C-alpha cells in the first residue's frame, strides 16, 4: 500500500495540472500593412509536428496556437513580418510545408522627416566608405538571417531604453534634402551614457563599430526574430553572450550618423524590418 500512495499522489498532481487553464501565448500585435506583422493560422496542418514556413524567400516564425485567440482556427500560427516595400495591391503568399496561404495587406502612408547631417560623408560616402558599408551590411544581414530554436519563443519585448520616441518607425527620410531609405527602426532619445538593456532573452550574434550605425549590437531571440542597437557610446557585451531580459547591452551614445544622442532600435522578423512597438505591451 505504501508503494501505491506515491503513484496516486503523482497522478493526482498530473490531473490537477491538466485542469489548469492554459497560459495565454502573448502574440505581437497584428498589423497587415507594409512594415507590420501578419498572424496566419496554418489551417489543415497536423498538431504533432511543427511545420516550416516561408515568406518572400525568408523562413518565418511558427508558434503553437494553444492559449491564443486563434487556437480554434489551427494548431499552428505563422508570425510573418511584412516588408516596407510590399505591394498592397498584390496578394501575399506564405507557404508552410507543401501548403500555400494567401493574405491581403492594406496600404500605409508614412510621414516624411528631413534631417541635417554635419558629416557630409554620412550623406555622400566616398568609395572607401561604401566598401566598408557593404562589408558591414553583409555582417548585419547574416545576423538577421540567423536561425535558432529556443525552448520558449519570444513574442513580446520590454523597451530597451527610457525616453521619448524621437523618430517613429517607417518615416520617409531625407538627409540634407536627399532621399534615403525609410527609417527601419524606432529612435529613443536619452542622455549620453543612459543604460540600454535587453528587451527579452537573446544571444549576441553581432558586435561592431559600423560606418552609419556607430557602435552596434545585434541580438538573436530565436525563430528569425532579431533586434539591433545602434549609436551606442559603450558596448557591454561580446559575441556569443546569452542575455536575460533586463541585462545590460551598453549605453546611449551618438556614434555613427546621428544628430544627437539616442538609441536606434530595430526589430527584424524573418529578415524583415518591422515596427518595434507591435512587440511592446503598454506602449
């Protein structure tokens, strides 16, 4: 009888655990516009094996639907970043395993921002600057495409710095009246030396001093989700460091192409730059 009691207790604990409600999966906010996120229920796919999904030649995050508002539609959800250059007039095509999924996006008009940059080479780089920038861009793209599979998917962020948002995501940018690529991140204004912290668990996959970005760090959060930190005055991490939420990354600075001290924070999902605030609660 004494040998049976521990077994009965274990079964009772297991049944009690099964009776608890599932913890809700915190999905990012959906925004089906260029620079936004699409949450695609992968209907028709079996629950016993996680599928692989692809959108515009990049692998896409797939998470379980358990505990979400979409759990009645499918066992799996694709969380896809939509490029700023995506055409709203065309159906978007995502595939998971051998199944195709199509979805529509709406257009979005982003505001324009005109900035005056004192360092003319940061507007019109010379050939050596361009060669350096191309090498650095290749390093960053490799980091953005890095793929890992953490036990728990990261789908929400804390803000990495305290301060007002000085330049929102997606702005059409003009430097010294010359058009440049849209603003691919969120700028947070803060004093020189103010702390920058990890918004979620992640691994350092790039560290460097880049021509445009200044002192830079890239974190891999798994499943094609990465974050970029630019213009830092100080870097507190090194390649391969595994960080927890709130760990120090470095300090606010004004290195690279800037008009004053701030953090440029980019969120990349399936190698696509998206609005960081879609991952932030209570923003």
